[in-house]
DNA sequence: GCCCAGGAGCCCG
DNA sequence: CGGGCTCATGGG
C-alpha cells in the first residue's frame, strides 16, 4: 500500500479500510442513548452498513434541518439544536413555519449563527410547503438541485448534502475538509473551485450512492481527527502518502505579555 | 483564553 | 467572478 500511487479511488479504499463504514446521515430516532442528561457525549444516531435511511418524510426533513444547522458548525452543536426542536415537538414543517423567528432562533441557539439560521430554516419550510417532499423526490436531480439552490440559505454544499443524504442521489459533496485534504495530498490546487472538485470525483469515482455517502463521511472523519486545521501529521496514517507533510509552524505568537489582571 | 467547527450571502473591486 | 466580512455558540 505504501508504494501505490495515490489516487482518489485508492484514497477511498484506504480511508474505508482505516475507519470502516460511517453510517451517515445520523438520525435522532436511531440515537440509542437519546437525550444524555449531562448534555455531553457523542451523538449515536449513525447506522453503519444500513443504507435504507431516510425512509420517511419526517427523517428527510430532519436531515435538511441538520444540513443547515451544521453550516460552519460542529455537529455536536447542531445536534443539540435538533434535539431541542424535537423536545418541543417542532420537527415538523408546518409547526416550524408557524413559529416566530425569535422563538425559532432561541430553539436552535446552540448551533450558532442562530438568527441567520432561523431565517434560512424559515425559507426552507416556505419552500417545502410550496414544494412537498413527495413531489420533490420524484424530480430530476439537476432540476431538484437548481430548486434547492434557489432557496436563500442553501448553497452548493448544503444542496448536495440534501441531494445525497436526504434524497439519496449520487451527488458528491465538497466541503472545506475535502478541499483541505485533497490539497494537502496534492490531488488538487489549493484554490480549486467547488465545481472543479466535484467534477474530479464524478469523473474518477463510480457514480454510486453508497460510495459517495461513505466517501464524504470518511473525509469528515479523517479531517476532524487528523487532517485538522492544525494537522496531526506525526500520527496520521497517511503520513507517508502525503507530499505536504506539514511542518507545524508555531502559531504567530506575536502577542506581547498579557497585561496583568486588574483585580 | 484561544482556536476552530460537516457555509452562505452580501458587498466590493 | 473571487476575496473579505459577518454571523455566534460551545468543545477541546
């Protein structure tokens, strides 16, 4: 494995061998420990090797909410917001649509950017009322993508996340992790656009729902633990494959000494 | 205390 | 069209 050329396809096999099936997208109803009284702990709604989810409109809507709630936000904070919505029986398109923006924002506070996200979620519910899920799910993928992108608050990544994980369309999701990993592995130029990256996957990886599902999830898994913003190259299993092998520069410690505290 | 997190829109050149 | 700015909580 160490003398094989690093390709997108090889990277997938490698990540899958290393981390195994990820079981995305997590769902509240599969959370075996449900509400953790401490408010901490990992979300457990993953379902490795089970690709039949989501299997009803409630779960599809939950996933859509999750894609907005987790925008530039750790999943644990987004999950808390989701759990809170469920706690108040608000995982429902029409119920959310009737909430005031202020109340909605309060319910999703833990996810950060809550005022913006409240508006985005409202835009989503407005959209879904005009375009019911059972109707959308029969649409052509390209048309559906365009309709999602027309919703203010749904950008390319969120649209593709919804297509892949909510509507089970074989569309590859590109996120900041994907660009970071591929660029460090020297598979793309660092300034590559979303379209360029997505085309790279679509043209080099078989168009297969389960593979696209796992691949993106595996990239997130690898990047959250190792290929972080400040990467842990010394303990990264891809170390020998990574041309960059980043030497950590000490962060700009330009700071002068802290002024003494005023008591 | 600090950095960072499963982005998007808007504004500006 | 692309870079910079804003939005904001909570975990490590």
